C-alpha cells in the first residue's frame, strides 16, 4: 500500500517518564507511527523519508508548560510576550504545548474572556495550546457557564486568594466553584496566599519607608502561602474536588500538600524554576535590579530551595511549570521605582525551563532523566487532560518530540534567547543539555537553534476532564 511521507528520528535513545530504551521513532502525518529497534527494516515504502540524526542523543516528549500568561493585562501594563513571540520562544526551549490563562473580567461572562483569549492566540501560536479560565466572579451565571467551558475543553479554572480588588475571590466563591468542579470533573487551580492579610503587611512596610524590591518578599512571608494552601486543601476536601496549587514557593506550603496527599486527598502542586534557581538574594540586588525578580509568591531565602528539590524527587510536587509572565525592565518593571507594590509581578521563563531543569536537576543527580520527563511533560499532560495524546513517546501519540543533545552548551543571556523581554534572570549562566530538534505534530519547528515553524500552525487543544482518581 502506498504511504505518505515519513519522518524517522534515527539512532537515538527514547526517554519517557518510565522507560529508557534505544529506538528509531517513525512519524507519519503528525503522529508517532512506530518505535523500532535501531535500523530494523519495518517494510515501510514511503514516497519520501526525512531522516533526523538522533545518534548520541535522547528522544523525549515535548515539554508541556501548564502555566503561562501571554498578552495579559496586569499590574498597569501587559505581559510583553504575545502568542507569537511567546510560543516561538517556548519552542526554542523545547516546549511544544502550553496552557495559558484566559481571564474573566469582573462583571462579564466567562465566554467574553475566553473569546478574547482565542482571538489573541489564533493565527499567532506556533505550537499547540490550551486555556485555563481565571474566574474572578463566581456567581450563579458563571457557575452555570463552567459546564459549557468544560465541554469546549477548558477543564481547569484558576482562582485567586491573592490580589484583593483585582483577581481575588472570597472563600464562599472558591467553595462554590469547587463544588461545581466536582460535578463537572474539572480541576481548580489555586493561587494560595492570604492576600487580605498581605495587603496589611504591604501597607505597613510602605509606611515604614520600605519601598525597595526586596520588601516584596519580606512583606509576603511563607506562612501566608502555607495558610492559603491549607485553606484551599480544606475547602477542596469539603467540596470533594481535586485541587492543584500553582507556583508553590515555600516549604511550609509544601508540608500542607504533603499532609493532604498522605491522607489520600486528590491534591497536586507545581513549583517553578525561579523558586529552584533564584532567591531573596536576587531581589536584594543593588539599585533597582531586584525588580527583575519580582513575582508572586515571592522568591524565598536560598536555603528553602532544598525542600522543593526534595519534593520534586519524592513526588510531593508533581509538576514544574514556568508562570511565564514577562515584563521589560525598562518601561514596565520601572513603574515600581518608588514602591515595590507597583512593580508588575512576574518573570520570564517559558524558554529556559528545560535547560535549567536538565542542567540543575539531571546533570547534578537531583532527578533522573525519567523524572525530568515526568515533571515537565507527562504529569502536566495527565493532570490537565492532554494524555496520552501528548506527554509521552508512544505509537498514536502526537509527534511532539525533542531530540535532546546532552552535550549542547548554551548561555542563558537574553541576547541568546527569543522571549520579548530586555533581560534574563539568568544572565551569564551557562547550561549543558538542550534540544537540537523540536517537532510539533511531526513538523520540525526548531533545528539547531533556527526557527522553522510558522505563526498560526499551533492549534487549540480541547483538553479532557480530570480523571486521575
Ligand atoms: O508574579 C506572578 N506570578 N504573576 C502572574 C500572575 C500569577 O499570580 O500567576
Ligand atoms: Zn498566581
Ligand atoms: Zn501565574
């Protein structure tokens, strides 16, 4: 039977969340057709075979970043990457799917926010994408609307205990949304910090003249995050709903997740590279440099990082996402020169996640290659309803693949990268290990550092409902 064109990733070692084995990976029409012993003749007779040399390299499932904020109005400005620049940068770093946060404007329907995000992404995204829905107004009408969104593949909703007056919702709204999530098999993602109490601490710090960037962290102690996390877990248990704690930054909050999981609760949590590789020392850099490191929850004292690494190793933390929310130093971060409270919250990271975790995780022996794949691809795919279409290397799965060169050396300067932001939190840092080829549904989008993809080739992915328990 005549076949269409095939692609083969030849001679590499496939790494999934559970296995490491030598295999050629055959692709047809955007999906994985076959895995075969090296140079085994499968009897295929395509009109043309495109060969990609993976000898001496690994073949991994593409990264899934379950937490990005592209083109998001926030903090008096808008995050500097849109879907074109942000997805292109993601591809450069080996991420082939992202789940961005659409936002409901208070007083409007969820639908309006969702439509706005579809319009931002369509024709621009270079890789596949889905949406979570940030719900800022939980009322009978939006609770009803959640069902329609789930049917359209928006199967997770983010709620904020932080940012009073902006994104904040109260406990009653959180509980009601969780009850509805239970009915719909949807997942609530929680920004778990006690924003009401933190606003008091921020006001008091500013009254004492503590305006520099480091006070962003000093006025947001980890106990506020632990309390929020505990409350989110209790409300989820009362509602009988699963819950996912986003951007967990601190050991006391992690303890709460661990306790809940030990009791058998459907509780999940992610951390982000900035909490593993940056710290309060960066926020305290000279002059206004610390503004580059303002994100929420804030960076913590360096000694807290060890607990997060332990959590990743022992599966108390299941995912590393980026919370990519970039703002330029000039013209955006400097809105807060007079007061840390006015610095737009967020850091760039969609391009650097896999480099950092391989170099700082796999190369140092903190995590295995399989665990690397699990926390950056397979676990987010399972938790957010993308698996098994994405998140693994298996026959029939989307051919979202990386040829990963463990010898590739790369410096994480902003000039070497593709995010639309005028700084890198990791300026001057050299890492070893990175993608030589990135494939999105079988098409090469990155080859040896060159972008071969196209804005608009990325497709919206309807995600499945939560089914891990
Ligand atoms: O600083 C952050 N994290 N900015 C993005 C908004 C959020 O809370 O995730
Ligand atoms: Zn958040
Ligand atoms: Zn975020």
